């Protein structure tokens, strides 16, 4: 991840920083964040505990930005993964079929 220098602005008697919109979107930050003071610095994180997963596209972009040598992975070309069908499995029905119960006979009033 790249470092971004943020300007500290005065907000009343406090100070604050503006977080870029792309960062807010990536980490799904809404109206509030959790701040943790750590030995290496301050950590701001969303309230939820699970980190969002990167999409395949974001993962590929991050990997290509690292400029690493991936030629060692060429040995995995013969593992047969290209022959596996990569289509998602069809959803199965979990619930039981709806039962048809007899409806009670309607009473007709005689006048």
C-alpha cells in the first residue's frame, strides 16, 4: 500500500484529517471508525471486524504493481487446473416443498 500524507485541519478545539473517497469506499467506511493507539502509530478501521475481500481485478492489479518475478509459478501450468470447469454450481433447494392442507368447509347461513 502506498503512503499518503494527509493535512491536519482544525475542527473547533480538535483536529481532524480528511480521508480520500477511494479509501472510504475500499474499506466500506460509513459514519464512524474505530481508532486504536498502537506502538507503531494510530490505526483507523471500520467498526466491523472482518476486512473486505479484494476483487479478482483488485488482486491482479496489486500483484502487478509489486513488480515481482512470478516465473517460479510456471511449473504449476501442468497441474491440470485449466481442465476444471470453473462455472458456479447451481443452487440447490434447501426447504421442503409447501404442503397443501385442506381448507375447512365454509358454513352457509340459512335465513
